[in-house]
């Protein structure tokens, strides 16, 4: 089974969506993912998330958009945790 078949299996149970991390774990390079997007076979749905076999869909299915948004949010939260980001406290910048 080649890397693209592995990615398709992952996408099949995730509303057609995979993350760049999942694609790379399956054996694809970032360059190969970009090439699939440029060819129209994949579509960027949110940062770091892709609709696999996008050429088979009319637009992006709602479930795929939701899953991509959640995956993108989780990725940004984990990046923030690794880099020591701080969030603003509620009420700190309140205008009176």
C-alpha cells in the first residue's frame, strides 16, 4: 500500500479531511501535498488541513469544514503550548 492509499484510508473515516502531520506520517512530503493541491486533487480547507480527492466533490462538505476547523484549532493550541504563548485575561483591557 502506498502513502496516498494510507492517507485516503485516514480521510475516509475523517469526513475526507487529513492534516499535514497525518499526510507526512503516511509517507508524503510537504512538497507532494502542495503538488496535489496545485493539481486540484486536494484542497486546503483550513491551515494545515486538506480535503483529500477534492476533485470528486462539489465544494467542501460541511462536515469536512467543521472537522478541518477543529483540527486547525487543535494544531494552533499545541503550537502555542510548545512556544509558551499567553492568552489575554478577561477584563484586563476593559473600557469604562
